[in-house]
């Protein structure tokens, strides 16, 4: 805030966009997300959350996906839209989330912002199957369905914060 420095930092203490994906009893999907949970954003910064296709995307014929983490990285890959496209090609929600996290990792692995890079996706297809995957440990999400009620799940991840 004092320096107006543009250097978004995403770690376990300073972000957590809330997104929700819903499949109703008629087979219709809905999705929503907060306008970014990033703390101390620079004035004027637009994260991924308000951009359809980046922080959130949905196609009723396929499924829905949403993101958390470093918005710049999610925007550059059209992350949530790509997760939905991979589900359209037949991938499971989990495999689709994992592939886009891997893509983001590969694009950033030599970049200086890597120590602050976290991205995670949740996805739900129109059959009611869900999945999630994050770059770094610590991403969890809540599920509710008719069969098992409410529970929390920890997403699988590629690396810890010390890797
Ligand atoms: N995706 C958000 C942003 O970059 C940060 C977050 O995950 O809360 O603005």
C-alpha cells in the first residue's frame, strides 16, 4: 500500500477466492466466485475472478470450473475455460484440473515469482463428478451431495511450499 509496487504475492496467508459450482436436480449447472480474495491488491489490479473464462467458466453441456491462486497466471492460460474444454474432450474433472496446473507450472518454472505462485482449480462435470488439483499444498474444498452430505476434501497437489 505504501509503495504501490506491482508484485502480487500469493501464499498461504493472503488469498482465498471463494468459488462455488452447483449441479441442480434438473442437470443444470451454476457457478459463482467472489471478486478475488487477494489481500493488499494494488489499486486498479484486475485479478482472474471477475473475468469469465479465467477465474470461472461454465458450459451447461459439459461442466464448470473455478480457480484460486495467482490471478495473473490463471488469466494467461484462460485457466477455467481450459479446464472445461479438457472435460469436453473427455477428461475427468480431476485430470482436467491437473493438466492446467501442470501447464501453468511449466510456463512459470523459471520465473522469479515462483516462490509466490499458487494456483488451484475445482471442477464439476454435468454428470455430477468433481475434481480438484493445486500447484502447492494446502488447497481444500467443501462438497455437498445427496449421497454423502457435507464434507471437506484436500486437493492433491504437485509440490509443497518448500519445494
Ligand atoms: N485469484 C485471486 C486474484 O488473483 C487471488 C485469490 O486466490 O484469492 O486476485
